[in-house]
């Protein structure tokens, strides 16, 4: 009976996190417009941060509970899911044309973030250290990259969109702030419920916490990106479909892991070489298709989703 309650807790926690993130994004966007901040800046900051809030909340409470593998597994798994499943599913809806900036800047940046994260995390294999960890110095290093990434995007948006119009709203400021606080409370409660329930599931079935983070938590926290990209592809906004994924991948590594490791070092014990290979290989496969064909069609989307399903099957077989 208890195991059903734990699974219910996982579902309830995910639902609360997604709803809380949704409320926070809407209210933060309203607050930004209230103070005459342009849409381009809102998109680069509020929306990008909002889509990574579920990953941040899960990773934050994971490290507070001493589950470093669940924390980094959630981020790595989310990025794998983003690169393979979300873009693959979006390609089922509409063939995604890859333009110049995603091809030469955004997708390589996603690969770069995966490489940097791997180099900093796996000290035993790469530097002969006694344990694998993202230290506070590593977190500072990631945050420097995050700041540079945000500045570059802000500069690019201002250079191209100096005449952006600001949409003013008449809503009372205190109402917006109350919604913002409510969204934050829902996020925090959902994060605590999810981590406690997922940890109990892992302990009950003897499943490594890293596997829980790489699969259930990763897919759940990527639900906002999945919905956004598929709907964007359906509406023909293909740049948004791919930009949403790439932006989330960069935020997950630089902001989420950077912030969490600054708070407390993240010790990595259960992440395997296959996980790292998929972490780097997902955006690499996307880039390969993009370089060769300048688009992601339904066949390529099927290959990407099939690669993810095969990876999950291997993870499940390892713990059965």
C-alpha cells in the first residue's frame, strides 16, 4: 500500500512543480511588463529561467537531502530527453528547418555545456581524484559561463530589436506579486513531495537514485519544454521549438548545476559512462543531422526517439 502512496507522491509532486513554474513564469512576465521591460529581454530571462525551474527545484532539494546523484542525474537526464525526445517528437509534427544561428551557435553551445559538465564532474576518470564531484569552484566556473551566455544573448537581442515594443498591462502590482509568491510556494512544496517520494521508490525497489533522476524525474521536469516545443512546431514556430530546447539545456547545466554546486558540492557516485555518452551524444546527433541535411524530418525524429527508448531499456535492464 505504501508503494502506491509513494508513486502518487511522485505524480503529485511533478504536477505541483509544473503548475508552480507555470504560475511563476506568467506572473514574472506580467511584472516585467508592468515595469516596461521588453519582450526580448523577458524571453531571454524570465521564460528561459521558468522552463528550468522544475529541474532547479528537484536538483536543489536533492542536494539538500544528500542525493547528489539524483541532482545531477535529473539535469543530465533532462538534457538527454530534451535533445532526443522533445525535438524528435516535434519533428513528427512538422519538419524542423535548422537556420544559421542554431546550426553554428546554439547547438554547438549545447554540446559545449555537456562537455564542460562532464569534464568538471568526473574527476576520478579524468584527473585521478579520489571522488567525482562538482565543487563550489566548479559551480563558480559554470556561473561565469552562464553570465557570459546571458550577456551575449541580451546584447544580440538589443542589437537586432532596439525598437521592441513593450506590452503594458493594467493589473495591480500587489496581485502580480501575490501570484509570484503563490507559484513559488507551490514549487517548493512540489519539490519536497517529489524528492521524498522518488527517494522512497528508489529505496523500496533498490533502484539507484541516479536512474530515478535520469528517467522519471528527467522526463517529468521536462514536461513544460515538451509541451512548448510540440505546440510551437504545430503552429509553425520552428525556431521557438528548437530554441526552447537548446536554451533549457544551457540553463540546466550553467544555472541549475552551477547554483546547486555553489550551495553544496554535488558528489557523483552512480552516473555511468553510458549516461555521459548519451548526455554528449544527444546534441551531437542533433548537430550531425543539422549539418548534413539542414533539417530534422520525421525519420530523423524517429531515430532520435528510438535512441532514447533504447537507452532507457538499458537502464531498466541494469536494475532488474
